[in-house]
């Protein structure tokens, strides 16, 4: 069951779009190792606008993710230099969700 989520919106500096895309793609293997991250999406919302949407079973899972390696990399000076300013982070309560079943198919 998913009850908590995050939506992060980021804007790339002109000319840094490919580097931001690469960063998001490189984060996937890290979040795959987070058992409480039920779903994670790196998104391109426009030419220079990107986002992350992820969902968790509870606040503890969300907080663990925010204290993890992707968040640390996201807050690094190297990554910050790629962005026009700080990311917008929204904590979301999930009211309903459809997720794939573990049975495959």
C-alpha cells in the first residue's frame, strides 16, 4: 500500500538539460536499492523542466528516501550548478493508487 509521495520539480540551466537528464537516469539504480521506495519516476516535463515522482508505504519510507543517496547527490554543489535555483519539493498524501501486482503478467 502507498500512502506517501514526493513530487520534485527542477529547472535546468540553459545548456545543462542533457546533464540533468543523465543525472536522473543515473539515480534509478540507487533507488532500486531502497526497499521503501515503491515507485520512482524521473520525468521530463518540458524542454528544460524536469521532475521526480516517487511513492512510499508511509512517512518513514519517504523520510528514509530523503535521507538517502539520491537526495544527497541532488543537494550536491555539482548538481545545484546544473539548475536555475532550488528544486520545488512537495510532500503528497496518496489517497488511491494502482500498482502492478507481484504476480507478473
